[in-house]
């Protein structure tokens, strides 16, 4: 028996038409009413969908449990991070066996010193169905910790302050924040970011003094442009507090010396539409990563502290057409540049005096390497991480002077059967409809034949310039060991092949993202890695939009789809500036208040383009408290698909009634969600053990 054999009547959502008019265009939305979060009929519908999902998948529950135990069994439960040193203390994040949440601790000066537990999130999470701590931030004198907590999964964090000497948590309660904060040099003044209660836009920076009433906190900055978000941090040099404002295309910063917390912030360089920059500080200069002067792939410049306007910026690392500069990490004697060339990560190490300039050697065909946690300014040790589709993650300390590396930790895979030599990874290139070559990173077990009979899961995202690197996953082994091929399609909309790769997959070129994914699917079928009977696709959030678009455009290619928290009602959401994130997204999707963008996004918006045709088997997941993609988008989409689709394929909607965009908060609870998705795919293949 598999999922297609189960016969249960699916729920039908009531139709209650709402007429939506814009630019003399009329849209009739029969399911608009599902956005009434407090309406008992809405909750009833979501629960009926959950009940239907439970009944359809009842025969897979034992399999889901065994998958969960299998995936959990590969994870070292009593694990710990590699300690890093900051301001005289070694900091460690560790987990204990059988527990879901991290324990934050530190040791003074040496790793042999007694452990001081800062927070045991397992205790803090008691009584909460969701718990997440963020923004843990230690004062310069090491005596206080500021931290943010979210117990709803709406990304509205409450900041509290703990005395690390006495263990007391102060009554100061700062609500509706990002969770992040930064201390001034005096160790008493805390800068933090507030959110708008409705839109959740990060819009104000406040100053708080420990021990004073929160009501007396001073508003330092108000970001009034609703397409921008604001944030605050301290430079690695500890000299400056920095307030940043950013939109998709534009940046602006303000700086204040950290030892002058009541002083006035100075604008670094006023915002200019299209000018993006980020700043780091070293000695008497700022270092700027920027796209100024048409440096599409960014370049690095420097400027003296006294006069930071762009007219005074000088080139340090020039722009290159074939290399994307992603970040710069500054040390006392060295600086490290993170680059991407032909899709692959590169780490370039340079001395300030110009005597050293070399790249770390990586020789795999497809891999992921990135600079890790390096809070110590005065050190010659660079911490970085390396993994690939076949190779578990390693955290490495590299001596930039002697070029000697020390592997501090290799990810353990607690599975006797696991041997990385049993797997093959490769990078192949599909040809898009416009002739562009699209890279695909793949992994599968050795010995698989290209006969078109292999189940294949194709993953994609393709938005915001966010790149899905080819990373190692222990949970993915549960698919690979059952014969699946796993493929990451590096479609346009990411920055895998540089900034142009992103720009050619956004705004009025957004459809390239969808056609790229489809062309990758066709290539994988043509090359007989799989066939339409065995091809599956998965994506979440903006990747869920991708899923919705491709099944409207080419449903015949896929046997099954998993769409997690999918952004599928693009036009309606982008017209509603009260919804979190909307106004800040105009430079990504376009502003539908302008007719050209309205018509373009309407032409691909998954919800607006559901038609009477056959669709693949589908599992759609969402969270009732999701602040990034509201639950009603997938709920409406599923209701409309049920009404119009002409097939008998399975369509499931699972709403987590206690979580938001990221799903469950515990490390093992999250695995249960993956087990659900994998069981859905494997069951469609007739694999149930």
C-alpha cells in the first residue's frame, strides 16, 4: 500500500468571493477570507486539512518514526561547538543527550578552567511549545549578557539582561525587538533595534542604560523609509557603534565611538539609490565593500576615519568581472577576502603590508568553504569551515603565517554504514531556453545507472541573491541510501555565478528563475538520471514560489512536489504594505502599485495562475504564526488547487499550529518535519522501509 491507495474525502474550503481591483484589472479571490487568523472557521479549516493529512499518511506513521530515529541516530547528541576566544573567555555551545536545546557556557582564559553556564535553553524552554534565543551579547567587562527570546515564532524578540556574576535576570523587559543588541564601551549602555508591531519592520534604534526603566529609553534613530530596515552592531575593532540601514539595493551607515554612547552618530555616506556598501574598521581607516562605480561584483576600498564620504574612498581590491567579493574579515596583521569564482568559494589571505597574498587550496569539483567565527582581532589564526556533498563538515584553524592547518573538529556521522567513498558528487551544466548554462550540483550512491529509473529530488531557491551551496547533510543520507539522486539547481536569482546571475533572476527577469529550474529538470531527464515518473522537486519560502510557478508551467515533469512555507500569493501580498516584509521587497519583486510590475508578477504568481490541469502529488507545509510567509498563502493555494485540478493525485496541507517560518524550534522536533517530507517522497516511490 502507498499514499495513492488511500481513499479519504478531502476538505473543501468555503468560497466567499472578494473582488480585488488594481490598474483597472479585476481579480476575484474566493478564498481571501482565509486571512482572518482569529476566525474560528479559518482555524477549523486548517484543522480539517491537518486531519485529512493524518488520515492519508496514517500508513506512513511508523515509517516516519523510523526515519526520524534513523536521522537522529546519525547525530552526536552530546555535541559541542569548537570553542572560540573573546575578551579573555572561551565560549562554547553544547548539547546534552536527549535534549532539544543548546547550553551556552564559557571558561575563563583556559579550556581547563571551570565551566560557567550562561544559559541552559532546555530549562528556559520549559512550558513553551516554541522557544528560540537570539542575539546573546556579552558586555565588555564580561559581567552582563543581553539576550533575546521568542516563544511564539513571530520573530518578535523580548530582550532581557542577565547579571553573570549573581545570576540575576534584571526586570528590564524590552519587547518587540530583533533580539540583537550591542554594548557601548562602558558596559552599561545597550543599543538595540525595535520592530514595528504590525509590519515587523526593523525601524528604530534605542539606547538603554542598565538599571533604568525601559520607558526612559532614548530613541536614537528612526528609519522612516518603509522600504528600509535598520540594525546596530559594533565593529570588530571595538572602536565604533554602527547603525545600518539597508534595502535590497541601497545601504547607509552611521557611526559613533563606542566610548561616547550619548554622543551623536555621524553619517558615514548618505544613501544613494543603487549604492550598496558595508564597512569594517582597522586602525585609523574604514574598509568598504561596495558596488560603487558600476562594480557589479563589488570591490574593496578604504577611507580615513575623519572624512568618510565616497569622494574620498580609495581602491584596495579592484572590481573583477569574473569574481564576486562576498565579505572581508579583518585581523591585526592580515585581512581575509571571501570570494566566489565560477560558482566556487575562494578564501584569499593578504597581509596589510602587501608581503603576503595567497589562496587557501581547495581541489574538489564542488564544495562549500567559508570563514567561521573569528572575534579575536590580534591573532594569526583564521578559523574556517569546509565540507562538500560527500564530505562532512570540518572546522579548521589555519595559521596565516606558517600555513599550518589544524582540524579542530570533524562532523561525526554516527552510522556504521556511512563511508563517504560510497557516494559520488559532480557538477553538471544544463542549457537554459535562452542558451545560458545552468550549473547543477549532484550527489548519489556509487553504482547508480543512468537508466531513467532513479528517483531524483531537485532542490532550488533562486531569490534575493541567496546561494544554496553544495553542503553535506546527514539527514539527506536517508534518501541517498534508498536510491535517490539529490540535485541542487543553481538557478538565476542566486549569486552562484556572480551579481549578474542575481540580477537576471529578479524584478522583470524573475521568470528566468522558473524556466532555469524547468530546464534543469529536462536536462536531468534527458541525461537519464531520472524520468518524469521519478522526478521530485522541493523548495521553501521563495523556493516555494518556485515550486508553485514550475508546476503551473510544467506540471508534467514531476511526480511529486514538497513546498514548504511557500510564497505563492505574490500580487495580493505585495499590494498589502501592512504585511511584514512587503515594502522592503519592492526591489526584489517590483512594486505592483506600478502597472508594469503588477502585470508581470500577476503573470507568474502561483495562486493567480492555478488552472484546470493535472498537477503532481504535493505536500504543502506552513506555520500558523509565520511572519515571513503568512499561513493563508499556502492555505488559499491548496484550496484553489483542490477546486481546479483535474487529477486524482494527492494534495496535502500540513499547518504547524504552534510554529512559524522556521518550523519547530527544537533540533529533534525539526527532524520530525524532515521525516514527514521524506516519507511522502519515498512512499510515492513505493519505498516504506
